[in-house]
């Protein structure tokens, strides 16, 4: 090979090694946002020689994110993310178009950002809130996309419908499900408490809807309310002044106080309780000329119970259970209930009436049923054979005092409770957790010990597929009180009687299970003695 050829070969070899070295040093192109950091001379701006990539290098550039972390704010300061290497989620050198910031929007836990998404927020697309016009910091806004810089104040995303006439904290009045109705607003916390009929007035009747600055506007602040005439027309043309409350109340304009001096008690029907608040015309609809039947409540009131308490075609009078202070309360006592076909006993004494008598929209009292399953769900069907509780009679095991108090004769089953078994609760054996659910085991449960207890001998004493623990153990405790070594193939005699069990029966570990080996295949003298 001549001199020129050698020089060309050397150059080619050096070039090949150089290109190979470059490929090894740079595993791939950086993403577009880091493209300005390409080149060997820039490696140390992200990498530390002789060490792994550190978060400090990343945060030296990403100062906005560092400030958030230093203030313990946002997703990167959460317990799930804080302290993790940046590269674990944001690796680079995968090409210009690689998405270095990526996550699954539909499974992202927004609670970790410090701002929990509630109500309608939980179903809002990320882009509805995270957009440039909602970001105040110009440095963040200059980025192609970012989830930083979003203020959590309501008016960051929502238009101020009230046009700065009310406080900026929308959640003081509005909930997260919808802007209307304003579920958190309480008019009683303003300087005008709503009383009587005012509670039934629509908001728009007092708070006018107008147009301000070219937009629909609801007038809530600055509404005059110093006198009734600010809202109500003075039908008396100011003949009695503006203090309407001297005669009228918020309950009704038609109920006048201080004028009607009629003593209703002289009629034989004294106005008491809610009757005293009625407008006279509610009862006297014929200009007070016709007498009114009033011997029974049903003369004026409709029978809400629709004849449920009728006997021989005639209903009991409301006054037997209710008084004039309202139908909501009742004087029907436990003693009265105990005279019915269903006396209240045990836990039923503490059960509110509504639990049994108002399972739908209205109260029901007739034909309520007399057996447990008329009200209570039979949770044991089909797990428990009905031969143990005929006609689904819960009282076969349970008492009315408490569901957990059980009186069941277990000896009528194929497994009589003995020893320590008597001290266990029913749930210990008859309920088990499966995939996070509590499952019942009655009919499917047989009397084999291993249904409840782990075979710590790992099948050493198994016969015909079953391990009968009672061959050695009694029911009082786990001590092998029934075991007799003389019944084995190696009866103990002489000095063997004084040898501790573990001297011959050693612990072994097979397939990760550690147990004492009792089944010894060979027991010649030389197997133990040397």
C-alpha cells in the first residue's frame, strides 16, 4: 500500500471512531424546547460529569417551577411527586417531536395540584381552564403550552356576572355543580333577614334584572329596604304612615294585629296553636253568616291517612294523636303502640316512626306486616338452609335487642361447638372477605378443620385428601394433647422419652414454606446416632 493510500485509510478509521463515539455520547436528538442545548459543549448544562442527572440542573433552568416547589405549591410539591428525579417522567433524547410533558388527562389526580376539582369542574376539559388568557405571568404565557401560572380564583375563568358589585369569591354563594341556584347563599346573613312570606318570594321580585355595560345584570347590592314601601305599594296612601309593621306582619298582609278584638273563645271553639294564626276567611267563607261544623278535625281537615284508622266505617279523630300546634308531631306513645298487634320491644323501641311508617312519599300505618322480613332484608338467602330458620324467621337466631346478639343451638348442625369454638363469634367462621366483599358461608361450609385453620404441617398428616387435626389436637387449644408417640411407628422408650421433640423433628423450608418435619421416612439408630 503506497503512502497516500495509508493516509486515506488512517483518516477513514479515525473518522469512523469519531462518529461512533459521538453516537455513544448522544443517544438521540433533544426535544424541540431543548434543541438549543444540542452539542457536546452543552452536555454539562444538564449532566454532571461522573454523576447521575440531578434535579438541581433541571430547576436551574426551570425557575418558575422551582419557585412553586420552594413554596410547596402545585403538583410537583405533592407527596406523590416531590423528591422524584425529573428524568423519571421527563426523559429526553427521543427526537424533536417527542412529548416530554405527557400524562393521561382522564386519570390524572387533580387533587395533587392543591386544587380539588368538585362538581362540574370534575367534568371540564383541561383546556377550558388552562389557556393563555388565564395566565398572568408573561414568561409562562410565552411557552407553547404549560399547566403553570393558573390562578385558582373563580374570576380567573368565569365572567363576573355581578360586575364587581359583590365579593370576588363566587363560592361564598355558588356551589360547584352549577351557578344556579346559589346553594351556599343565606339571605339571613345579610342585613335583611327573610321572615314569613318573604321566604316564599322569588328573588327577581325584589332583585331586578336589568342591563349594565351592555350585559344582563342582576341587582343584588344596593337594594333599598329601609321601609316596606320600598317594595310594596301603600294601599293606604300613607294615611297610616310608613310603619306597616304596626298592623301587619311578614306572615301575611291580611292578618292584621291590634284591630280584630273579637274573642273567639266565646264561640265554644277557642283559637289555639296554628288556629290562632289563620285568617278568619280561611274558615268563614260565607261572610260569617253560616255556622261551621267543628266537632271533629275532619270537618275542616282532609283525612291524610285515607281511612287507615277507620273502625266500623268511622275514622278516629285526628285529635287522638295530634294537637293544634301542627300535624307533624304526634302524641301517640309507645304505650299506645304496645296495644297494637305489634308491641315495640328491644331495639324497636329506639327506632324512629319514619323508619317503618314512611318508606315512600306518604305515611303508612295499616297492613305493615308482622314478621321480620316484612321490614328487614333476609341477607342469609340463599346461603343458609331454611331448615334452620323456618319461614325465614329471624328470631330463630336473633333477638329484637340487637342483631349481633345471636342465640343458636349449634349442636343441631353436623358440627357441635366445643372448647375454644364456643368463644368465637359466628362471623369468625361464617363470613370471609373475598375481593373486598364480605361473603357468607353457611351451607357450603363443612366440618373440616382446614376450612378455617391453616395446615401448618403442609399435608404431612393428610389422609385421603383430608387432614383431621383432631387426631392430635383437642378443641381447648392448639396443644397436641391427644398425640401419643407410642401409637406411631417409633414408640418412645428408654432415653428417647427424655429427648426434646426438636432434636429429632427439625424445621425445613420447602418451596418457601417453613414447617417442622414430623413424617420421618427412615429412623434407624445410625440415622440419628453417629
